[in-house]
C-alpha cells in the first residue's frame, strides 16, 4: 500500500460501522486532497488503519484511490498511476462499479493533463457508463462536466456545451439543496457562461453567469465562486 506513517485509530470505528466510517472519511479526503494535503493524508491513513484492523479490503481500494488523486495533484504521475492500478484491481474484485468509475474518471483527468484527449475521453465514457449502470446521478453529472471540459479543450465547443447542459439537467432533476449539488450547478453554469462568452454569445453568457451567481450566493455570499462569477 502507498504512504507511510502511523495514526491513532478513531475508537468509534467498529466492525459494524467500518464501511460507513470509511466512506465518510473517503468523501472528506476527496474534498481536501487538493486543498489541505496534510489533512487529506490523515484521512487516508485513518482509512488504511481501519481497513487493516477490520480486514476491510474495499477500504484499501478507497485509500489507494485517494493516494492516486493526492499524487496527481502534487505532480507525481508515476505514483498516481500505480496507486490507481491497485485501487482498480480491488474494485474489480469486489465488483464495486461506482468507485471503479471514479477511478476511471481520475485516470481520464491524468491523460487529459498529459494531452492524450482520445484516451481521456475513452476513460470518461467508461466511467459514465458505469455510473449510469448504478444510477448515481451526482457522479454522472460530474463526469459529464469533465467530458464537456475535455471537448472544449479539443475545440468542439458545440459538443462541450451539450455535455454541460446534460450535466446541469441531471443535477436539476435531483431537486436537493445539498451544498455540494448546488455548488456543482454553479460551477457548471460558470463554465457554460465562459464558453458562450468565447463564442461571443453574450446574452447566454450573462444568463448562465447570473444563474451561477444566484446558486453560489445561496451557499456562501462571500465565497471565491461568488467573487469569480
């Protein structure tokens, strides 16, 4: 397994709740991996420690997936790919299609950064198919947003805007005030506003930036996203 160091295991983690606790830490680690590296590593080590204690193999997969993201954000592509491969092996063994899809999406992001957009989109569409299979709307919308960003970089703006629109429609269908969902909607609208601005369609650009502003203000009126919008 990747990483080093020993952490004191949270005593509230038991054999009965280890799956839920690991998933909660995984979600926290995902949100922090490119913001607070030390705190993200602490979550990863907690996941690894809990997985070792209770022989929870899926937990090792989630830890490796977080390590993959951590190494990618900090510029070590080789270690990122190695950790991702380990995570994928575990998810395939346990038929965990959701986390396998997240692993595929991260690989797509890596290949996109390397400029291999064909491989990038192949992995994104693999992820999308798995997410549609398990009917996870939030992850499906996230992957569509990634697909749209790749299409914009490839110069196919019409396809990119369609992918952004599909992602937005899926998030709208969830009908929730969950801050993560609302923030995702705001970010997609910002992307759409920028895309329409590049196409000199200023009316639509303004429309989507105003939507982004409304949603981002509903979460935090002094956030960076509000200022950007």
